[in-house]
C-alpha cells in the first residue's frame, strides 16, 4: 500500500531528514512509517488498525508520539510553510471534553462550584500530521 507517491516522498524525505532527531541507528523503513502515520490521520483510525503492509502499528505510534514530544512535527510545519505551502488547521482532541453537567454528576441547584477538569485541546499532533498530509496532497 502506497500512501505517498514517489514524487511526494522525494520532496518530503530531505525535509524530514533535515529535522528528524538523530539517534544511534537510522530509522527502519522511515517512508513506510511516515505513510502509516499519514494513513492513520487520513482515516481517523486507531493505531492498532493500521494495515499490515504499512508496518507494525506500534512503530508508527511510537515515532509519532516521540516526534510530537520533540516538536519535530512543529518544525516540519514551519519548514513547509517557509517553502510556500499554506496550511491551517484547528483540531480538538475529544478525549478530554467533559460531558454535560447533569451527566457528569454536577452539584445540585444553588451550589455552584468551579470545574476541576479543564478541556484538553491537543492541536499540535493533529496539526503536524496535517502539515505532512498537506505536503503530500499538494498538486505536482
């Protein structure tokens, strides 16, 4: 399964190579792993449902999470935008959004209390994946 065309990968590979963290060993199947990350974000699927031909799901998930913590996706977005690709995205991670007060066991009438749980907004990971996907979707 090929998510990125060869021409797109030829454009993207040097950018990724320039910003990716350098470890003791080079990454295994970097293209396949990036394609797995793109496939997952295009489809909104869970990591474990990645097609087998895109490699082990845990490799793609680990790389995505590690790179998000190291701000690789943000640096990639900045680099792509400096090259003239205009991207914009607002995304909310629904895992941290609270239920309606009545469904969440709110206090009864008359006793107002401040929320103990903040809404979790995690646009960074999705925005960086969109940057990679936007570069992949850019017409040749």
